[in-house]
């Protein structure tokens, strides 16, 4: 498999973390992938205002779901 420059950079960063921090970062990435569902993920370096709004809304929903599960 051929990796892009960005993928190689991400792997390098993850490898530089402690095992616990690497696990957290990978969990975070999986959560983003789950949010995308079947839609392709745009890995561009810049986020639009709409991207930020959608990420914020998804984060709030996830937090609320976790809070609800604890009750």
C-alpha cells in the first residue's frame, strides 16, 4: 500500500506518542470515521465554517448520548 505524505506524517506523529496517548488519538480518529459513515472523508488541511459547525454539533450529540447512557 502506498501512503500519501499526510498519512506518513500522521503515522510518524502517532508513533512518537506514548502507548496510552496513541490509543487516545486512534480512538479519536475512529470516532471521526464513524461520524462520516459511508461518506468519503475530505482530508484537506483547512476546515470550512460549515465543517466546524458540523463537528461541534456531532461532538455535542456524542457527549449528550454518553451522559444519557450514564443515567
